[in-house]
C-alpha cells in the first residue's frame, strides 16, 4: 500500500510537499481551511508585492521628468486595484490547485486537528471527516501578532491583512514596527502619496540587516517626507472621531487617520490539539524541528513559518520539498540539508534591499576574517541609463580562498540580482568565478562582477 501522507495547510510549505510526495508515490491529502496557496497568496507575499508594484508605478510618474518626459501624476482607483490583486491571487491559486489535482492529491476544505498521533479530524462545512496517516506534515503558518494594548477594527486600526487595499486610502498612516514588513508598508503607502509616520523602537530601521542598506533606506524615507519616530515603542492605539491616536512609551503622541501594526506573527499551532499527538512546541508555540523537519514525534513533520525558522515563502517551499523526500525515504549520502544561513531574502522598498549568506556585522561579531568589497551603482552605465544610480553591491569573501560567503545589494532590481551571489554562496563559488563570467553589457549585474574583482 502507498504511504498515506496527510498535510495540514495548503501554503507554500504544504503544497510543495504535496506535489513532491505525490510524484514520489505517496497517497497525499491536503487539508486547508482558507485557500490553497495559503497566507502567502491571500495576505502576504503576493498582495503586498502587487500593491508595492502599483505604488511604485505611481511614484515613478512623479520622477519621470529627469528622463525627458513631462510629468503626469497618476491617481488611485481603489476598485481597480482590489480587482487586480484578486485577479493575480485567483490565477495563482487556480494554478496551484490544478497542479495538485494533476498529481492526484486529494484536497479537503476544513479545519484540521489531531485525534491521536496518526489520526486527524477535519471540520468541514458538511460535517466531520476522519483520516488516518502514516506521515503527517504540519504546515499551518502564522498570523499577525495583535498586542493586548490594541484592538484592530479593519477600518482605521489595521493589521497587514486589512491593507490590500484598505477600505479607505489613508491620508496619514502610522506604521508600528520597523522590521521588513514595517518598512515595506512605509514604502507602499508613501508611494501612493500618503503621509507616513514610522514608529522605530531602536535607533535604526531594519534591526539585524546591513547597516549601510538601512541608512540608505532611511535617506529615501526622509526624501519622501516620512517622519521617523526613533527610540519609541507604541503602547496604546485609540480610535477617535478624526482617526487614531498612537501613544508611545516615551510620552510622544502621533495623530493620524490610520495606523497599521507590523510587529510580527504568532504560529497557528493552537487549535491543532497537538497534545493528542504528543507534539511539542517552544514557549511561543512554534513547533521545534530537527534538520529533517521532524518534530519530537518522528512521523510528524513541521515546515514553513510554524516551524519558527526563517519566515520566507522560499524557505517554506524548500522545507516542504525536503520533508517529502525524507518522508518517502529519499535520503541519500549526497542529500543536501537545508542551510538556512544561505537563504536569500529581499525587502521590496525603493531602493530594493537584498542579501544572502554571511552579513558584515555577523562576521565581525564572530571575529571571522573576511574581505569586503563594495561598489556603488553610480559608476554602472545601466544605472545611469535608468536614471537611478542609488545603491551598491557588497560582496563578502574568504580572504584566503576567495570563496564567496555572502553579499548584499541595494538598488533597482536588487531582489533579482542577488540570485547571482546566492548561487555563488550555495555552490561555494569563488569571486574569480563571478569575475570571469561573461555578463551582459549594459546591465546592473556588471556591478556584481566589479565588486567581485
Ligand atoms: C506582509 C507579508 C509579506 C510577505 N512577503 C513575503 C515575500 O515577499 N517573500 C517571501 O518569501 N515571504 C514573504 N512573507 C512570508 C511568507 O508569507 C511566509 O513565509 C509564507 O506564507 C509561509 O508559508 P507557510 O506554508 O508556512 O504558511 P502559510 O502561507 O501561512 O499557509 C498556511 C496555511 O495553513 C492553513 N491552516 C492553518 N491552520 C489550519 C488548520 N488547523 N487546518 C487547515 N488549514 C490550516 C492556513 O489557512 C494557511 O492557508 C511575507 C509575510 C508577510 C506577513
């Protein structure tokens, strides 16, 4: 009999595991309470990047003068924008559903919980469905964290999920949280022409990211008129007749039309009745996993955001793939374990910020000897042609061997360009391998080759 593999959650982790396990011969069932594609399609990656792309087009119309054109300022059409976001989501969702169908995966719409280590109960619209599995994957993701000092209402006090697009476009929005999601929302709303105030709990945005990149982003925010409230923690948000009042721990108060919370996530592990399966979580509710993504119960895996590793769609998908291989016994000597330290990530601001592998600050704190080369885009012909020479490429390498250890790129198309350095980091390539690649001219990637010199 084929292995019975049940997957809870149809996001990137769940649906990738499902297609791979089915291809490898398992009988696969995916249980999803919302939509196949998961929060990634419904609330996170796709809608946020769609909004950012439209906002980017709008802000571009304010900058075209430098390119020898007359300035035209675009206006927001909220209904058309909502339709565009829904259209992209539907297309991706039906593509993923078709793929699962084509692999013979069974999909059940409903909310799953454990009955025992091998038995799952699903609450569906038409009643309870019971399933027995040989292997189970928990891929239930996370949801926005709501602190006890704030009650989002979906109108003025928003979570990130209320913004695609918001019911009413904010005239002035206060963004709480200056991590990746917070700065992307600052960029998004300011691109649409809203006045933005950002509450930054530390002295710089993007804690833990490349300091040069964070400084460049702050410069862009200030150029756009974004107000940065540094060293402040929001402690209260209150809805008033005119909008919202945000109070901070240092006594500062911000009055704005809207506020959005971007202060992290909590895992969707409650409600799964994990006790019935004996699966343990850490104190925050994330399911602890080993390098094969197994929980403390060997036949129960966890992947994606609920596993508390890097909260990235790309990482979730790769974990799903590795889970399928492990569950189907495809572990060979040559098997490559997932190396979370080598994951590329990007922040979709303007300029874009992308990085991979070892960071400069991390290398210094480890006392590790590295060679750092940094090349600004200002000398790159394609950047001048694009009328946008902001940003730089930075490459970190081992001074003894020349092996590329990491890098960061700030500038236009950084999220695409970082792939070159990501490949070098994953494949242990040397800086000379990049230098000797015959690249396109004129192209922004020439700055990468120059930084590798
Ligand atoms: C605003 C925002 C923007 C982001 N942008 C990016 C980006 O640009 N690039 C990137 O790589 N990452 C991005 N991320 C992160 C990315 O969205 C997540 O890493 C990714 O969605 C994780 O995938 P997952 O499969 O773990 O979970 P999810 O995509 O959250 O899917 C989990 C699914 O499980 C379902 N589920 C939960 N509990 C149950 C249950 N008991 N029964 C049945 N179904 C259940 C949920 O309905 C959900 O559909 C962003 C995150 C946010 C918040």
